[in-house]
C-alpha cells in the first residue's frame, strides 16, 4: 500500500514544484502548427550519469533552422529504457536554446532499481524563425546514485 501511495503522490509533488518554479505559465496550452521536417537520433549504446543537476544526454541533441515568417511549434519525441540505482530517480528535460519550457521537466520513473521503458513528447509552441539548438538533459536526485539509458530515440519535428 505504501508503494501505491508514493506513486500517486510523486506526480502531484512534481507538478506543485513546477507550478512554483513557473508561476506565470498557463495551465493549458493548445494550438495547431505544421511541422514538415523531421530529424532523429537512434542509439542502442548505453549511457549513464551520476549527475544530480541537469547535464546534456549524449547523442540526443540537434541543431536546426526554424523557417517561416511567424513563430511556429517544435515538437520533441523521446523514448528510452531507463534504470536508476542506489535510490536515485531520473529526471529528464528538453532544452531549447538554453531555455526550458515550463512543461518540459519531468520525473521519469521511480527509484526502484528496475528498468523502465519511458517515452515523452515535449512541445515548444512558439519558436521564432532562425537557428536553434535542442538538447535532452537528465540527472538523478541522489548523490552516489546513477541513471542508465539504453535504446534511446530522440525525434525532432520543426518547420524548415
């Protein structure tokens, strides 16, 4: 029973922390945009981190040029098999031009030491024309813990 309560409370706590960190963010963002260009990186090799603050994940970054005369969206899809050890829980974020969109930070999975399949979609709804960089970043939350990622796929959709 303790485990199910912890799993139910954790997303609420993360949501409350994000709301406090980004008080001006809208609760719901919706819209439409046309993305006609896709870039992807698919990697089967294992990577790991012991960082407790965000670092860039290897083989999960893009440079791209957003086209058009007005702002449009950029959509990032990410999937991986993740494992946390020594009590650490993995966190993941999508970083666009050194800015984090308020809903792009996530607690990925628990700290149970098991391998979990994970996927996320990050939407940046209003990206100006010009050159941009997107980086997937990650960290654990326990000193001495580690996070491992295998079979990673990062897909970027944008308007050239």
